[in-house]
């Protein structure tokens, strides 16, 4: 079994289709294959996101089930203290809280920030590391963008669901900056260097790490806020939390924790001070330098809804505009492709067929990534333009198939009647065949538009603040998907149901017309 | 004697390995109604399609006075998305540069001449078989062809309507139009033909009246 599992992991790795999925699958196979050994002590299942990378949790590229990083070392330290075997469970960073609450793992350790919301919703360990929120700007702008106040009217990026994002939302109101949230901590910096954003606010560990790989930006020395990393456990797991705290205290006292952080080059002067305060029994506030009392997590569900509803409605408008524009473009391109495939020569037909098959045969998510990040070195498309173009180019392939089918469905007699009357082929297409095909295509087109409306949620990966992205932020800040999910679903339905009704009416009308 | 309006000389046409027309020759003069008789599948429609320029013939020559022959298809083939009047006006406006108001006036005239002016605004699917045929004839005549081809025009008509159609075609011939009618309806041929030809084995023979 484990041989097969290993081979499977190797194959997945070789394919490099989705390193993350491969990692997740590899781990689950590993877990199931090892559960056969009944004598081994019960596993200490801890959750982290290997996509976060070093120095937190990093997967070995050739062996995705082997991870390293200071959070890995801390998990090992805790497991050792508990006389258990650490088992890594791969969980997407933004889902760790929910996964812990669900019981997918006992503890989450992945550079998770201490916040009042986490303290309220989950059991949190002692803060084991202190970080500073720092501002990164392009080196050329280092003199003019020193603080958030300097960035009025400019785009500032960060990772979604973090204290940094809350700080940026506050700065949006207070200083007129434009806050942008990413789903990872790599692209904010690459987009900073490309000029898509003008600053990045993230903690110093992430910023320092990124600067080792990307040049062209400077980390400002000022501290925007101070925060801490903690482990998170389910609220019912307080005894395990207390045991973990005891192990952490011992490790602070005997220098084990220092050795771990030194090993990963993240030890600095702030850490001994934090450890001294904790060992003295002082209470450490989750965040210093930023008032978190106004954050969504501390609001009631009703208040949170009231606060977020305008943003959700604005995001719905973005979704609608994006959908209408990309559909219009998709229809125009689709008509050209269909015409080319029906009337074109062998070469044109082959090229267009290849395009359609490429677009239909590869994931739209991949196409969006290539369009936004892949070709950024050559053409730097703004996020909205990339989203619009990506959806349009993908849907054009599907629309072209509808039109091609519709063009072929117009009876030959209609075309021949046009020829005997002296109409040219172009006139037959524009006056006879096209209009008739359009009627046939109308109902499937409307159905496709409803599909596009929902697929537009995919462009949230390009930082476009459409409905799904806004909902995600709402849910992350609220710590629950129930209300945001319900509101989001209601808004999508409010947009798609009328369209579906139009589609079925068109279909009925056409059926009545042809029978 | 004046030159024929339609001159078909030794036309051969094969589809795949099958030779459908094996040297078809005939002429039609001004004001003449030539009826081509033959069972279905004998190639009557193919002759009309070759004359209309829809099917390319392999050898021989076809000369049509005025360039292009008008065609009335067996199933009319009216443009489904346009009204009767729009069907009649489409080609004059777009292919022959007739001004729109002039084309509409002439279209109404043609529909009136065939007794379907009250159906001007109707879509093809709303017309009866006889009405659709008249609109199709009007549409073909709207671009003034010297030769009008009709494929199985009596296929969907009851006896009364068939007699009316015969009268209508005779009328057109009297106005100087040359008509070629492909049909398997011998009674209809007797009703209106100035000359009847019989198609068999891909060649035409003259039918003695």
C-alpha cells in the first residue's frame, strides 16, 4: 500500500499539475497507510499550510509529505512533550480556523496571528513569537511612501484574513488608501515590483523572506503594529491547550524555542522580551498599535451584516458589470470564430478549432493565472482588464460552438433561395443565415450568461473585488460562513434567476415558432 | 426567328458515380411555358438547379437571357425570419440597389397581383401552402428574371388551387415571361404547357400532344 502511495505521489509530483493538491493527497494517503500500525502512539495531528513556505511550513518539493520550518519544529516540540508522534495535516491557510473547529486536526500552527476574534472563537496557545507589521514599497518610492498616510489614493496590498488587512481597511477610511487583498503572500510583492500596487503591508517575517527572492522593494523601518503568532485549538480542547502552554513555557525557559527560531534566522531582540513577560505571568495583548475593538469579529451577526451589506452590494455591481462586459466581448469574438470555422479555409479552420479546444479543454482558473501573472513580464494587464479578457476569451470558445451549431442548423434552402435572388455570400450571411442562427442561439446564450455570472467568481483570484471575494473577506473576518454565504447566495440568485427566466421564455417562444 | 431566352445544350451532370443528366438539350422562347415531366428521382429538379446556378454541370452550356433565372422551390424556402413583404423586398434592396420605398411599393404590387397583399405582414410559418407559393413567386419576380423556374409547384395544392396556379402561370407567360416547370403532374402539364418534355434516363424526349 505505502509503495503504491509513494509511486502515486511521485507521479503526481512529476506531473506538477497542482503541487498543493498533490501534497494534500500524498498526506492523506500517508495517514491512511500508517494507521495500520496499532502499536504506535496516537498521532498528534497538527494543521498548517505548506504553501505558506519557509520559515513557517515548507514542503520538500520531491517529498510533499515531508515538511520543514519553525512551525514544524514547534509541532515536534509539542508532540515530544506530549509523548506523541507529530502528523502534519495540510490545510489551506484561510481555512485553518474552521478546520480546527471541525476537528480535522488538534492544533493549527502556521504563522497564525493572535487576534481577539481567535481568542473568542477558539482556544489559543501562548503567543510564541512576536512580529511587526511593516510597510514595503518599491525602492524608488522609499522616500515618498514612508507610512500609510503617505499612500492616499494608492493601492496597498496584503494577505486576506490578516490583521494587516484590517489595518488597511481602517486606513482606507482614515487615509484614503485603496486596500487590496490577495490569497497568498507572494503575489503582493511581485505585483509591487511590477507596479500593480504601490505598497504591501505584512509582517516582518513574510517581508524579510520575500526580499530574499524578489529584488526592487524596500522594507520601511517603521512599525505599523505589533502582533504575535499562536497555535489554535478547538474551544473544547482547553486541557490540551494548557499542556501545550506548559511545554512552550519550558521551551522558553531552557532556550529550546530560541534555538528553533535561530535555526530559521528569525530570532531577534523582541523575542526574549516577549518570553520574559510570558514567564513572569504578564498578560500579552494580541495586537499592539492597532485598535481591534472595531473589527468585525467583535460585532454581533446583525451589526456585521449591516456593516458588510453595502460592500456586498457594491461587489455585486462589479460582478454584473464584469459579466455583461465579458459576455458582450465573448459574443463578438464567438461570432468571428464561428464565422471563420464555417466559412474559412483549411488553415483558418484548424487554427480556430485549436483555439476552441484549448480554451474548453483547460481550466479557466489556469487561463486567468496565465493572463494575469504568466504574461505579466510582457504585458502588465490591470486586474479588472485581465479578468474581463480572461472570461471573454474563455466564453468566446463556448459561444462560438453555439453559433457554429446554429449556423449549420439554418436549412440549406434558405441559403440557396438567397443565391437565386442574386444576394452575395456575405449578404446571405448577414441578412439571412446570421439573423436566423441568432434566434436559435439566443436561449443557449442566455444560459451561458447565467453560467458566466457564476464563473465570474473565479476572478477573485486576481484580486478583483467581486461578490465572492467580498463574501470570503466577510466570512474570514467574521469567522463564519453562515451569514456571508447566505447573503452571497441570495445576491447571486437575485441576479441569475431573472436571466434564467428570460432564457426559458426565449426557448418557449422559439419552440412555438418552429413547431 | 429570335434567339431563345433559355438555351440548354448537351448538359451533363454527375453526382459521385451516378450520371444524372446525360446530355440534356432544349430551348425556351419568350412567353413560353416548358413543362418537364418525369417520375421523382429522374433529375427534373437537377435540371432546374443547374439552370439556376445552384448545381454545377460537368459539361455542356446553359445560357439564360438577363443573366439569372428566378426559382420557386418546391418547399418555397421563404426566409423564415422575414414577413411576406420583407421576403419580396430583400433582394431588390440589397442585391439590386432599388430604393427601399420603391421596392416596398413594387413588392405590394406583386403581392396584390397574386392575391396575397392582405398577408404582407405575415411570417412564412403563418401562411398556408398556397399563400407561401404565391409569395415565393412574387419574391422571385421582384428581381425581374426573364426566366422563372418552378419545381413541383402543384405538390401541395388541391385541384382548385392547381387550376388557379395554371391560370396565373399562363398570365405570366402572356406578359412575356419564360417559364420552366418541373412536375410529375401530367394534368397540370396539359393545363398550361406550351411544350412538354419528358425526362427519362437523364435525357429529354418530346411528348406528342
